[in-house]
C-alpha cells in the first residue's frame, strides 16, 4: 500500500440503544399482540437511521484496490464506500478485491473497478424497507443517504438483527415487569444508578484520539465526582484510547458509572499482546517513530493506567483481541444515581 | 502568575482560549512526552512543550492544566487552535527555546515569592 494514504472516517454520533428506545415510544398495542405483530410493529416504527452505523470508513476514488483491501482486512469489514466530502461514488466489496487479485489490477485506482450502480437506502425509510432490500438483493450492506443525497451511514443485516433482538428483549422485560411490580421497582432503581456510554476508536486516527477521554472527563465532572477520581479516570481513559488508536486494528472505549464504582473498558480487535507482563512494564513499547513524534509510544500507557486504577484487569489473545478494564472505587456519596439520570 | 503574565514573560502570543483567566500557574511541566505529562499529579499545570499537535491540548485537558505554551514558535495547526478553544485551554506560542522559557518562568516565580 502506498505510504501517506489514510482512509476518511465519517464521524457521526452513533445512536445508542437507549436513544433508539427514547425515540421510538412503545405502542401499547404491541404488548398485547403476538410476537409476529410485535415484530411488524417494530419494523414500521424503526427507521433506517435509528439502527445504521454512523461511523463509516470511506476511501477516496484515487485510492488503489490494494488500499481498499487493506482497509477491509484491518477493519474486518466486507465492503468500503468510495466517498469524498459526503458524496458517494461507489463501493468496493470483497468480491471486487477477489476479482482484482485474479485480474491483476490491485494497484489501480478503485474508481475504475468499484461497483458504481449502487442500491442505497434513505435514513427516513422504515426498517421494513431495509429488510425487503436484503431479501431482494444479495448485498450484505447498503449505504444510507440523507435527503441531500449525502452519505450518512451504512446498514448491514447484523445491524437490523441487533436492533430487533434488543427491542424484543426490552418488550419481554416490560411484559415481565407488568406481572411483577417488585421486579419493576428493582429495575427502575438499577437504571437510575447506571450510566453507560461507548465510543468507537479508529486505528491510526490520531486527530480524533483523546476525544473520548475528554468527553469522559466532562461527563464525570458534570456528575460532580471528586476531582482526584475524575483525573485518574481521565488519565486511564486517555492512555487506553491512545493504545487502541496506535496499537490495535480499532475498537471501543466504554464508560460505566455504577453505584459505587466507575469503570473504563478498552476492547480492541487485535493484534493482541504476546507478553502482557512485559507490555505492562514502564518504558516497554512496540511504537514506531511516527507514533513517538506525536508524543506517545514511551511505553507508559498500560503502566500509567494500572497505576491510577483501584483494580486493573487485562486479557488478550494474540491475533484476536485485547480487553483492558480499569475500575475506580467511588465513595458512597459519589454514586451515579445521586447526580441525575443517564 | 496568570496566563496573561505567562504571555508577557515568554514574549508570547495568545493563540486560543481566554487570556484574561484569573487561574494562577500551580506548577510548570516542560515535556514533550504526553504519557509523562499524565504522570504529574499537580493542580493548575502550565504545560510547556514543543509538541504542536491536538494531543498536547487533549493531554492538558485531561490533567486539568491552566494553559499550554508551545515554544520555539512552532507553527500551530487550525485544528489545534479549535481543540484549545473547544476545551477552554489557553494556548500560547512563544519564540523562546524550552530552556530559556523555563529559566524565565523560574526567575518570575522567584520574583513573585520575594514580593
């Protein structure tokens, strides 16, 4: 792959499951009906924009097929839109890459070999439309455009399934709650005392790195959590976010504020850590010169995170994933529920 | 010593943020390695660095710094100025070297103590 080429990332705010619920008030009819009625109701109620992925990795027209291949491999995706300034030009899928490998045109610009006659969805379409498209066409994903024909997301069958399964489980919980007032009370209490938010972290996108940690600090300060704890959480979040950005193929950073603790969890999609003990030592790093020139790669990330945490756990499998969790104890008065809901 | 004093002492120019902030410098950290900066446990840090990138500002925000000085008059990108404004971190550009900047700040602290 040519040096100096970077994919562009469409940085939309991902709709969380809770936001989906808030925007799609439950029709009481659905609770009383049978399961197929509930599913039909959900398919009409949800819009494509509610469940699509908003953080879309895109490549420009001049990127080579080889570049596209690397993007697909590094991000474990099966298709990448070719887009510039929000305008969608085409899409390169695994099939196009296979044809490119066969035909020997991997070093040519992808605009010459991408799929150009695309089937697209609009954000405001009901989810039932998307499902029909998946049935009618063999594509694994559809780009989503807004009313100005600008690319705003991408939707796969998996996104649809995730939304439906989540919503169905909520419906079932609501039915259970109807029959058990005590359980309803307990659930309400738990909801008030929990706050969860996650951020996608993209490989090598240092311009965005730190964005999640800065947001986490803001959230904790709003909740009036003790300054020294906020600082420790922010340091761990920042180090772990940078680690995902510079060392992994990409992942997520998750903030969870519970009754008596705050936790930061960093999950990535590999390449994994061979020797965890070595990686947690001060001053050990596999960072390259470019990363060092950006002020990181001193080998302090994991050890700093461990140092500031009350509990630190790390799990990794080479070639697969790394999960790091930092837990911070909160005094009773700091509990999440005291400062307002999620 | 406020950020306005820092601008004056270092012959600097305020590039972003509030130059009239009353926050006083609690400690000066002169470092280009952001992981090192994250280790300092002090309030109201003034970060003196040659790292002219968004990450210097983001790191300053994480440690609750009261300001950032980029020395050697390194050119500052538009995004760095935007991030500084968004996060409310005063950003100063100084033509001095890191060493000279440290000496001047040290002298100014001593003068402040004597006064």
